[in-house]
C-alpha cells in the first residue's frame, strides 16, 4: 500500500552473478574470434581477427561489441597512424 517499501529484486552485476557467461558452440565464428583474442599476449588488428575467425571486418566489430556486452573487457590499443590492436584485458 501507500508508504510501504517496494521490494524490487536487486540487479547484480556480471561479476557478482558468477560464471554465467554465455557459452558458444565449439567451432563457431564467435568462438574462433574469442579464442584468437584470448590466446595472444599481443593485440590483433581487425583484418587479422577477420581472417582468423572467418568473419567480415564489420562482423568482427559487431562481435567485439557483443563480447563487451557479455562482460568481457576488450581493450583497443591505438598508437600513431597504425591500425588499432584489440586484446583481452587481464
């Protein structure tokens, strides 16, 4: 009624929810893209990621956007005039 506290469920952030990240099908393009980013210490540019995953360059941009929305921290290293390098933050 009026004046009572509203009991709304608290929205937890991704880190508090535990291991609930979406799994991908083995061998899918998104899985290949994540594996390419996760297994390298150095960054990869969009052309390399597209070649490794079998996607187009625009699809790689959208997939990176999706991975970021899923809670993965992907950083972009831009230095000078070279192409930006994407890598998974530690």
